[in-house]
C-alpha cells in the first residue's frame, strides 16, 4: 500500500457538526495529547452490503464501542490522555441516535459533505460501494500525523493499531528519558559518558616500588 500523503505532516484542522448538534473544531495537537481520528462508513452501509456481523453488531458499531471501552478501561489510552474522534458521512440525527444507543463518550462528527474526508485524503471503501473507507489516523501531541491504518473490512484492527502505537511510543519515551536504568551502566561496566577520575599530572611510581607491588597493595586495600 502506498504511503499516505499526510504522514509526517501537520494534521489538518476540521470543523464539523457533532451528534450533540454543536459544531466541533478539531485541531490535533492543540491539547498537547495524541489525537486519534477514525473515519468509518455509514453505520450500516458497508456491513449490510457484505452481510458482515460481529457478536450481533455491525462492524462500525463494534469499532466505535471498542474505542469507547479502550478510553474507559485501557491504561494505555488513559496514561496517554488520547483524544478520540469518530467521523462518518451520517447526518447529525443519525449520529445522535448512534451515540445515544451505544453510550459513546467521545465526539462523533457528521461529514455529510465530505469536507473532512477530502482534507485527510480518505476515499470510498469497498471498491466504491461504501461512501467512506475505514481509516484511522494517529496524530502525535504536536499535531503531526504519525501513522495511518486503512482497512474497511478488518474493523477490529483499528483499536489494536492505536494501542500498539501508544505502547511503542511510550516505551521509546521511557528509554530516552534521563535517569532511567537504560542510561546507567551495568555492574562492572563504565558508561562511555561517565566523567573519568582525576589524575595527577606526570604521576610516577614511587622510588623502590614496582608496578606489580603497587597492584598487590591496591588489592590488599580492596580486600
């Protein structure tokens, strides 16, 4: 699959009506936390066409509920303070019904005119049968798009995709943080950046003592 054109570029700001009837302006990075934007087909379009169900729910419902549960129960999401936003072509009234029925706790926005899909280069799904593809964008705390997953059928992969990225990013941050165990030398080793012990200029071996004798004396002191 070709590299998405927005990767490593600033994420576009979007303004769309939400399920609550209010206009939501989403500027990734403005809150200083990672942002997850997931685009999905109309709640039933793609899944009804294919007859796909999962545990009695349609794929879009399953995906939306997985993000809801991750925000509520997954420590990886909680620690990162992730901002999650769902976007589909559904009209506001249908979005409201969707949010109320499944008790979604994050913004669900209506992209009926396709403005957000155009800004984020999201095309149609299922060879044009679905109005929107199922695409998830991971945007870092500075507002830069870092990774993109585009798979309409595998709705269960999207939350896992975000979870794995958050864990990897957290591990990288921990490894780079000063004072961590990874920065300290192991027992018996000396860090390459450690300050060397001071030496006396032009030091010489005292008269009458050999280097071997000095070595034995040092061992006796350490014993």
